[in-house]
C-alpha cells in the first residue's frame, strides 16, 4: 500500500480529483486530501458530497493580495503538509496556483508528482496565469496524464519523454457521469436551490440557456457585453429562459446586474441570476439545458459528456477537441457574434442536432481507473 497526497483548493480541482480519490480508496490505497483554501465558499459541500475529507487544510490569509503572495503562502502550506504525510506520490490537477505550488513542493522534497489533465495549451499568454502554471508543472511532474491526443502531442513537442506520458481521458467525465447517475433518479426539485426550482417550474415550456462566466480576462467590459447579448436573446426569443449562476466576486456581480437593469419586466421574468450552484444542481441543469454559454473549461467538458452544445465565450480554448468534433464554437464576447451563433442553434434544428455530438472527445468515464492502474503498477 502506497500513500498519496492529493492537493487541491478550487471547485474544478475537487470535482476532477474526486474520481481518482474514489478509485484509489476502493483499491485499498491510502490517500490524503490537502485543501489549499481558494474556494472556501463551495469547497466543503463538495468534499462532503464526494466523501473525501479534507484531511489537511490551509487557512489562506491573503495578507499580500497578489499572485506572488498567494503562491508563496500555498508553497509554505504544501511544504508543511508533505513533512507530515511523507507521501509516496503527490497528485495535482490542472493548472491552478495550488497545482503549481504542490508540484514545486514535491520537487523540493524529492517526491514524484502525478499531473492530472496535463498538456492543455492555448499557445497564448491567456489564460493567465494558468497557461504558464501548466507549462511549469510539465517540467516538475514524473507522470503526465493528458486527456486527449492533442494534449499528449503538446507534451511531446515540448520534449517530455514519451514513457512518462499516458493518455487516459479526462476525469471530469468520470465525475460528471457518476454524479448524473447518482442524481438521475432523484426529483429535480430536491437538487436545485429554491429560487432556481421556482424559476424552472414557472418556465417549463421554455428552452433553457445555462450561462456561466468567471474567467479573469472576461471581467469588466467583456462580461457586460455577454450580459447585453443574453438580454438581446431574451428579447428575440419569447420561449427562452436563462439561468446564470453569478461569480462570487462583487465587481463581477455588479457588472452583470447593472447590465440587466434596463431589461423590460417580461424578459426579466425569464432570467434567473442565482448563487453558485452545487455540483449536482449544475449537472442537473446541464442535462436539461438546450445549450450553454460559458467561458469555463470544465463546463465545456461536462456539457460534451451530456451531449449539450457549447458556445465558448473566449477567443481561444485549450479544449480544441470539442470545437474540432463539432460540439462547440468559439464566439468570444462580441454581442453580435454571441447573438448570431445562439440564434442559429435556436432557429435551425439540423445545426443544433449536429452539435449534439454522440461521443465525448474527452473521455469515456474510465480515466481514473486508468490512472490508478498506471500509478499502482509503476510504484
């Protein structure tokens, strides 16, 4: 039996790491969870839902409100936790500051690092700082688990040894399908917060658009444009209803709310601005929505697992596989672009069905098992 230390602090990390945590525990391995503290407001309900701790927690002070300050604080917390656990392997997920700090801590302590969801690249500065985080982790990790062939090719181009790269699919598909299976037999009202439940009941005849926008590069003017485009769609399509879980950042919320102030009451009745959703509620809405407007990488993947078309509110995506497969389009934040592409989906059934791709390009729900096989065999 080996000891694993899984380091995570954001909602997407917890969701994507949960499948590996579950599989390793089922196989009798010892796995500890270190929560690095970024998404405090949603983290603990996720940990409870997935029954995964955490065993260790970092209380971030953010005394220095910069990325440098955050990274230093995370690295110090990781260092102390590695000293306590003395793991055989450190597990990191994706491209967050938590993942970078944990990978660097593993390197300092000579503990091998397994990088889940390795190899994603835009080739641009954005997303910042995530693009550079994942590049750096690629130089620190021993095992690289890219979700797709494209991600694997990115790592090979960067000169990483092929024997260290294992294409396994994305664990977010494991988690999304597992949650959907757990919740499909439950009544929808039990899964949704009260405001969303009442809204859905009052708009049963409408087609549902799920909107999420949180990326730093879309804060300010871009998110106001997104909100204006959504308001335009509500005016154009009387059978459209919109649920938009708001980002916790106060300035982001203010920009969105102000953009809808001039929306006429009839349209406003078909708009639900709500708090961030618990993961089961999010998967429930994704499975029921007509399509989704998002700048989230995770939702691009989860929507594809549920055959929901995606309009991506970015100029670039590190998940080009979904675009190439026909399940997503890059529309940016230009009002005209968003409205035109959304209108095509709403008006043309053939185009809509073509974007409901039957095979998810990111995985088949067995990624965590493949990762566990590789780690346990090689250890």
